[in-house]
C-alpha cells in the first residue's frame, strides 16, 4: 500500500512530530510511506512557544517536504494537487486541534477527487482541553471527509461517538515512544544535569493550565527532601508559577527548565528522576507517560 502522512514532522518539533516519525518507521516495514509537513504550522501570533522548530537533530526523521501553510486556502488546493499527483492509497492525518480542521478537511476533500485514496484520522482529541469558538464546526468539516478513525483512549472514543455516531473506527492505545535512546544510569544522568538531590520528581512537557503543574507545586509543601524538576516550555504566564514557588519558600526544591528540550537530552531527565508525575486536571492520553 502507498501511504502518505500529512502533518507535523521534522524539522518541526514536539510530540506530534515524534509520533508521525515513529508511525512512518513502523508502516515502512510493510508499505511505501511518505510524509509531507508544514512550512507554516501556526501563525506566530497564535503560537505561545519560543520556536516551532526542533533545536536538536531529528531522531529517525525521514525527509518530509515542507509544503503546507495552515492558514492559506490557496495553498491547500496546491497541496491537494500534489497529493493527487503522488496517488496514495491512504492519507493519514494526526488530529489534535480544530484549528487544523479547515486545512486538513480541504486537503482531504480535494485529494480524494479523481483518486482512490482513503482518509484516516488518528485522533488525539476530538475537541481540545481548552475550548474555543468554532471547535465543533471546524472538526465537523474535517471529519466529513474521513473514511476511518483511530482513537487512543476511552474518552476520545466517547467523544467521537457523541459527535459522529456512525464513524468507522478502531481503538488502539497510544504507542510507546522509542525515539530517545536507552536509559542512562541514574547517577550519570544526575551528574550531567548537575543534580545532587537524593529524591527527584519530574514534571515534563508544555505548561498549560489543564496540565496541573500548579497543583504539583502546592503539593511540594508536604514533600521535604524532594527536588521537583519542572521541565518544559511555558504556554502561559511563567512568572505566576515562579512567584508561587517563592511565596511557598520552595525555590531550593523546585528547579525550572523552561525551554523545549532537544531530542538528544530527553532521556537524561527521565533517567535522572525517581518518578514522573503528570498532575493533569484533564487528559485523554499522554505521550509523556509513554516516554516514561
């Protein structure tokens, strides 16, 4: 089968890019697989992070032409024409945010014209944790052109059936991320990171309100002799968290690493830690759990 994955890929960064890289690797064992990615994934005004591109090397990254502009409808027509030229049997979209609904939906609709291509959406979410106007409308538009779905948790399965009761789908748990190499001995990882504490808790990933880092910070009041490593880029006001740490006199026991961690350094933080804590207030599934 000839498969084309449409979505985030290296040199763009993050868990979706890692997922798509793994997907391409495993599907390539039995099929012909190509990937195309964004030349503009988010407009800068809508992106809360510092950079949208990977700061280190792409691990197991396959070449992925940067063709898609998420906010330019004329570009979507061009991308669909390019997909038709490649004539895949299956198009795979990773869906996590309704912002991409118009882009993905239009590409899927036009790419299916005059081809036998089928469309599969792998759904991290049906609707996001932080709701916005247009979420249902954009998701409806994208899914209208889908033939199949994969969901990865009971929650997403329930949401899919609530809004799309006739959907053809399969539930498959989120895969394990195997991109980051073998564990490093704990003492070696701590030496490299400059950690001397005997007990280390790790919070890893983007900081957003629904991920509950503030809950974990509050819990540190009752956790003497423990170091919390809060590793991840802030997608909200970082100063609010730092002020709370100071107010609780926890500055010596909470260490922030408020940058995106390059791929080749990820294993150090997990290897240095005794436990990973994900205090999410709302969740469907988590790639962080699978890294751990």
